[in-house]
């Protein structure tokens, strides 16, 4: 199933393939498979609008994930009482704020490519069912991010190069 990348910003060549690989890796490491997934690179204003509309939070955010995976039917799909069947397909949208990404890269002292990779992985992990409200959930999310980023070191470097080219460096 396709993983597409959309961005209203010009000069974003070289981002699509690494972003697709990051989504696939994050889902695979959680025992899931990509269905129809779109990664959307946006500005703060759009994410703020969506954050307010769907979460009731009137502020910008770095990443939003909207899960469109149909609820499995237990008998038809072999689901257990504890959740989705193993290797179930995940569908949804991952929206990333390019403004938050750039600001956080500076704050965390990482490249913009590494921060973009982390945010996309974070969104994919949300689609896979992970969350970070409780300390144990947060620790699992961070471990998942770290594993996926290690597994995709080449894709992170490709994002870094593409973003440097886009910035005219």
C-alpha cells in the first residue's frame, strides 16, 4: 500500500523516499504494516488549526497523527481481546510542522533532518497505537523512536542532505 508525502512548501525534493522508509521501519518494528498513509509537511498555522479542531488545544504542535485504520472484526481478522491482529495494516495521516521542526532542531541541538525523522517516526508510532500520556508509555515511545532512527540512519542522512540543499547551503 502506498505511503505518500505532501508539502505545500516548494523545494522539498529528496524527502519522500527517506520519509516513506522511516514510516515503514517504525511500523515494522511495532509489528505493523503500512496501509494508506500520507505524511504532510505543513506550517504551524495549519497544525494549530487542526490541533484546535480535533483536540481542543488552541496551540501549535509539532506532529499530529490521524488514524484511519478500520476497526478489525474479531472473527474475520483474527483479532484478540487485547487489540489488533499481529502485522495488521495501519492507515492514516501524519502531519508535521516544519516551523516546530526547525525550532526544535535548534533547541535539541540536532540537525533539521534528524528532527524531521524523529517527528515522522513519532507520528508513525502513534498510528501503531503508542502514546505518551503516562511515564511508562512515554518511555516505550522514546525507545521506539530510538530503535527506528538507528535502523534508518541512512535515511536520516538523506533527509539532512535534502534539507541542506533546500536551504541553499
